[in-house]
């Protein structure tokens, strides 16, 4: 799955965690814009950083899945 598709599936909480993670891995790749928006310069990710961020997003998506257990 492409990174953009994964990001689109994140919840607001997941997006916040992703941004915090990117800030810790590559702080220079994020620019604050107007109206509480940010720009993430994915072009600045090297292969290792891209892999770490992609893996982190995968974990967020797995953890955001609703539990399939039925209540008894």
C-alpha cells in the first residue's frame, strides 16, 4: 500500500502521532503553514527514514482497528 493511502486511513489521533514521530525522526522536513496546517516534505526522507515512518504508520493502522471480539 502506498504511503499516501496509509496516511488517508489514519484517524485524527493517528495523524497527530505520525506528525510527532516525523518531527522526532526528521524535524527539518515539517513546515508550519497558516490555519493550523503543516507541510511534510517527503522528498527529504532518505530510504531508512521513509521505512521507519512507513512502519510506524502501519503500527498505527493496526492499533486503530476496532476489536473483533464480541462481548458476552
